């Protein structure tokens, strides 16, 4: 049987770093869903070693923390993966990991209400490009990379159930220096479409609430501008490739239940019908990413409907040092 991991396995290299990752691994994946726990040896541990190697090379070559972008459709497991990696790197390597979710950079509800009044009613709904504070995200990455020992930084947190930014007392806080930044989000790394792609509505939401294409055109324009500058700050792009929108609906429903359990505003959660409408806001860009991102993402992990990794595609492997190149 062909091995799942396509690169020379970093987890098999007898280095001090990989040995530490191997030793700490078993206790650091417990928050992952059971289907993923069954693939620790075949996928997740090699991935952790590989990304650690990417981060180490970035720091050696450029002298600052690597920003690793993690893209995936709603419910794909981006946040779960980031938390597992952060825990593993902290325990095994003593690294200080900043996990930044694009969701935490959403505009406030009031700001989105203003967009809805001034540009298009659909912009009251968070998620699409144009509903994030991009400049704050760019500044955050710059600040994280410059954070010195003893310095601390607070940055926004978002309550998805309340659908608004949390009070500053509940924001994330991290102390410097930062060893690696994990940047996760459903549209991280997405590229804009062309006018021809935007011409026809692709779902009932667009047909009924954006018949002239004004909303989707504005969203695409936002993605084509400062979002590309923001995403260009990433040093490496990992894609968790969802099977299709049916899987997104199912996984996003489970995510909503988990969010409700964890939120003080649990009574405000979305129904199944509301979730079905909600993900239609994301459908166009999600499907475009499924069609195009595997060509330019550095690493693509294809998920099946059982939420396991079925295939791993590496487009830009880190250069391997050969015996002839050894000093």
C-alpha cells in the first residue's frame, strides 16, 4: 500500500527536534477527533515535523517567526489542528506559538450593520472578504514578529454565537518572543475570481438576494485588494481540502453545537435551516478554492466524508540536504 505521507518522513530523521516531537506526540493529540487520532503516525506527526522544519528554516534564513497559513472549509478542523500543533510545539520544543484565526478579525456587528446599509444587506453576515479588519490583521502579524522578551500583546477574540467581537477583557494575550504563527481561516490564501465567474448566481441565496451580482462583485473586489497583501505575508500555505459543500454543511452543524456548549450566549445559536443559508454566503469562494488552490498551496491534505485524510499532495517541498551537501 502506498504510504499516505508523500515526503521523506521528517519524523524518521534522527534529529534532536524530531525526537522531541516523537516523545511528546502521544499526549498532545488528544483533542483531535477520533478519525484523526487514527492517522497520527501516517499523517499528523509527519506533518508536525514538516511544519516545524519549515518554521525553523524561516527563522534561520530571515530571522523572524514563520507565518503558516492553514486554509479549510467550515468545520474542516483548522482550529483543532492549530491547537494540537501549538500544544505539541510548546511541550516538545518549548516554542511560543501564536494561533491567529481570521474569524477573530471580523468587523464588529455595528460595523457590519453599517456595511449592510451603505453597500449591500448581505454584508450584515460575517465571513466573506470585506467583513474582516484587514489592516488590523496585517498590523497584528507585524507586531507579533517584533514582540520582544517580556513584552505582551493583546488581540481581538470573536464570539460566534453572539456574532460580535468580545470585550477587550476577553481578548487573546501572548508574550514575546514568538517562534511561529499559525494563521487559520476558511478564506486564507483564496484568490479572486474574474467577471465571467461572477455573472451567474450559484445558489438560492445569490439568486434571491443578490440577483444583480452587486454583493458578490464587491466581495470579490475586497479579496482582490488588501486581502492579497495580507495573505502574501504567509510563508507557507496548507490546505485542508473538504470533499464538498455537503460535508461543510454537516461539519459546520457539529461545530455550531460545540460553539453553543462553549458560549455564554448558547441560546443564540443557529438552527439547521439557518446554517444551510449561512454557508451559502461561503459557497462561491469555497468551491473556487477547491478547484484552484490545490495548484498553488504548498501542501494539500484531502479529507474524505469520514473526516480522515485520504491523500496528501506536496507542491513545494522544502529542499532536502543530500550527503554531498553536508558540511
